[in-house]
């Protein structure tokens, strides 16, 4: 009986670790990411808000994957004037399907191509 309790406890810990989600960064540009409905992905991208540039989520299929609220921005070295930081989004798989997910690093008020683009394909299992 004690062994069953230990096995069940280990399985619960492993299941909790798996459901905590994935973390993506610029190194994952162009990747295909598999998830299930309800799974979450954290996307963290470096940039410098003091330059007027920011990352923006510009493409995704809300029937497949959706952002959970607004992104957060955390400054890097707060003692260094003009230092960059990181934007972080949390996205959740909604339903089965595939969606291109794309972020653009740009000045929103300018009519110029983005300085940089980050994208991945979210594949949500049915």
C-alpha cells in the first residue's frame, strides 16, 4: 500500500511539472511547438523600451492559441540608464489546430518594417 502511495505521489509531481508550460525565447525562432488545449507557453523577448521600440504580438489564430492578458516588461540593469529589458507573454492552447504566432519589434507609430521578427508554429493537439 505504501508503494502505491509513493508511485501516485511521483506521478502527480511529474504531471504538475509537465503542465507548467513551455518557455520560448529568440533561440526558438521558427520552431514548431506542440501543446494540448489548456497548456501554456511563456514567450520572453529582449528589447529596449527606452528607444521607443517594443515587441508586439501581431499574428495568431485565437481559435487555436490566445494570449492571457497583456505582456509584462521587466527592466534589465535598473542602475544603468537606457538599459534594455524583456517582454514576456503567456499564451494558452485553446483547441486543436495549427497557428502561426508572430511578434514584431518595432515603433508602433512608424510606418516602417519591423526591426526584428520572432515567430513559431503552435500545434495544439485535438
